[in-house]
């Protein structure tokens, strides 16, 4: 990660990752306030403390030197003797506060994807055509913009390629835009064995983003539905990754865990692409994806994470009494040390073996 990549990664860290973490902590903060749990400190950034901004309703608002989101410090987090603290609150209130961070991330992703789909990604266009291909026989030309393929909005290359591979030898309806005209064409893609997949696909075209400014926009209601679908798709993907890895559907490299450095690299790449192509969609898309990923990760039943603390509340509900605060606190300390060690290992990995050399 050298040169301009470093600057883009820093930009991705500040523009994408920092707001996502801040939203997560705001979720905890407002849930605590709604549950009448006192919050001792809400920090913008991570300590050491740089300045005290204000004190409101018993909460100290601080500005800290490390610009990574923020943090919430509720009163009595592990001490049930603090009557207006977190540990003394009801099980329902504690569950609400602990889950609210992830909930805020999911709401953020819903909103960001909703905006992204209304803006729309650039339409996919034909960049070149192989002589004698089905694309040429159908009358496609370089510069044609795909609007619909087989009755489905052509908002990405997969929506175009999918029917071509699955319906080899069968007619596929196309709606394309050529200049100011909208045309309906029919193409019959080649079946498997009729072309060399190492050289070209069943249609025989090259695809790229449209350079005419054409976008695949959605109406607000349709965009909201697609946003919900995207959240569900990524949630199920998160759960399916271990099975996909075991079955060989993905490689260990593709399932590689990343640190804040790796996430910043990914966000930086999307930031650079969006800036250089005047295309906000990739940046919004990766922001929503990382927000969902952060929410799901924090719900894992690992000590020190929100999910680990939720697990202790569930155990308390089943056994009818809580585990001694000292024992629970010790478990979270061990979990925190483990997470810090893992973080260091992943950071070293992402620096020595960056995702984008």
C-alpha cells in the first residue's frame, strides 16, 4: 500500500469507515437514552482525549485524537449496583441497548442503498462486437446501452450475462438505447460448446460502463425494495460463507478476513473509482455493504463484542439469575485481549500483503 493508494485508503477510512462506526455508537447512545440509562461519555473519535465539547444531561461529549467513529461509555456497564447504569437495567433494556448499534448500521445501510438505487449505477454498454457473433447477427452496435435483458433491468453485467449463459440457443429479448432511440432486439446466444469460453462469451460482445451518462435509476418505492433485498442478500451471504468455503465455492483468499487497514483499502478503491468516474454509486454501495458487515460482526456471540454481551443476557434469562459480574467481566477481558491480538495480526497481514498492491 504505497503512494496514492495510501491517500485513497486514508480518504476511505475518513469518509466511509468513520461515519459507519459513529452511527453504530449513536445507536447505542440513543437506545440508552430511551431506556433511561445514564451515559457517562460519548466520544467522537477514540482516546486519548483532545477536548471536552460539552456536558448535557449528565453526558460528557468529548473530541478524541484517533478519528475512528466514536464510543459510548454507559454508567455501570458491568456494575449492577449503579442504579441508573446498564448492568442494573432490565434484561429487555440491556438487549435493546446492546443490539441498537447493529440496528443503527442496518438502518444506515437501508438508507444508503435506497439513495444509491435511486441515483442508479451507470448503464452497461457494448464496447466491441466479435465478427460473426450472435450480437452482430442481432444488430447490436458499439455504444448501445442495455436497458432490459429478458424482461429484467440491466443494471449490472451479471444481469446481462446470466440469461446469455442460461438460455443458449434460445431467443432473448433486449431493450437497448442507441443515441436518442430505444430499440427492441432479439438475440440468440450460442450454447455451450459453440464458442471458446477462454476467448469470448455466448453473446460475443465486450461490456463496460456507459460513457453517455445513462443510468439505471429506480423509483423511490422500487429502490426501497431493492435496498431491503440487498441487506437480506448480504446477511445470508455472511451466514453462508463458511459452507461456501468448505464446499470450494470460494477460495480462502476470497474469504480472507480484513482489518481496519484492509477495509480502508477497499473503501479507498471505491472512493477513487467514484471520484475519477463521476459515479457515486460504487462508493454508496461499498458504504452500505461495510455497514451491514460491521453490524453482523458485532452480533457474533464473541466475548467483548455486543453479541457476546447479548449472549450473557440470554443465559441469564434461561437460568433465571445473572452470572456474577466479576466472572462475566473477566470473560469479556479475555475476549477483548483475543480481539486485540487478532486485530494486530490482521493489520500486519493487510500491510505486508495488501488487498491492492
